[in-house]
């Protein structure tokens, strides 16, 4: 197999993105990470995709293992009350749940220059609330110094307070396209695209069914083999459980050289 002939697409899905981390671990062990030509993601998939381009597994693992709800949500910094009641109150009082802690974590852990230096292409999806339009952006479309802001925008879940960049307000890219498989095929021309879908909505999307028919010979579509915890479960046990499922699903689906050879040739 020649190098750089794989694309990787990751959906939104909240903390279920831990499953995508397990697939990444399998990709690394199988030597397939080196064959990536483009990585595209929405929401948590955009965050994980950026970490893949940084090629810093340890830093990504540290972010996932150590993050606590109190570090993410402003309203939880000063209260120990019920999580959902507290966040509902914050949403009502501030026209959206405030997640300044999450934004700072991402700004700290994302290395824009490392991503821009990578030979692997990168893309993400945002929803521009100001223009009421979805935007599918590749790295070259994003101004220097603003990559972390657009990744934050992509991961601004609809109940979160909108994320402002310049004169525009943005929300989660999943509103527009939660599994941007087409973006991977349209840029860098990978021979095979691996699409990891941890959401419930995209599996029923007519657009996804059309893409799966169109690229049937070039698309490896992966969904969890077992039920995952709720996408709002921040516990370390839930993270490790999903990481393990993703890892073994990845080994099973991508470790079959005959399967990959069938797609390549």
C-alpha cells in the first residue's frame, strides 16, 4: 500500500468522542496513521481530528482523562448542586450555557502551528448563526491565529452560548453536517475514507445514505459495536469503556488486511 491514501472523518457526539480516540489508538498500532491524507470532523470530531494532526497521543489522552465538568461549565465553578438543574438555570439566565473553561482548555491544548505544518489536510464544519448557514471549511480557509476559535465554534453544542468570531456568532457544526464524509473525498483525493459515526442522527441522514452508495467501494463506515454511554457522561469509567470499545472495533475493522486491500485495489 502506498502512503497517504487514507481519509479520516469523525462525527459529533459529545463525550462519545472517546470512542473515536479508541479508533485512533488502533490506527496508530496498525501503522495506518502514517497513511492519512486528510482528516475532517464536526464538533468533538473536529477536536479529535485536530489532535490527530498534532500527532501527540499523550496530550490528547491527558485532555480526555483529566477534564472535569467543573473545568468546562462556568456555572459549576461555584456550586455543587445538581448538574442538569444548574446548567438549565445558566442557560436561562445567560441565553445559553457558558463553557469558557472548555474554550480555554482547547486553546491550551491545540497547537495551530503544528497542525498547519502537517502534510495532512484538515477540515471542519460550523454553523454560522448570524447568516443562518452551515460552513464547511478547510484549513486554508481559516485565517492564521483563528484555528482554535473555529474548532471551538464547531463544538459549540446548540444549548451552549454562541461562540463569536469577529462579527459572526457560531454554533455546533452538527446542525449543518454531523458527519462530513463528502469533505474528505472532495479534497486531497484519498483512495479510502474511514468514517467514524458515534451520533444517532447521522445514521438516518439521507445525505449519508447517498454518500455511502456513491462511495461504496472507497468508504469504510464504522459505528460502535456496543451501546455507548450518554454523550453527556463525563466520568472516567465511561471514557475508558468507550476507548476500549473503539480500540477493539478499530482493530477488527481495520486490522483485516484483506478488507483494506479490497478497498485499495
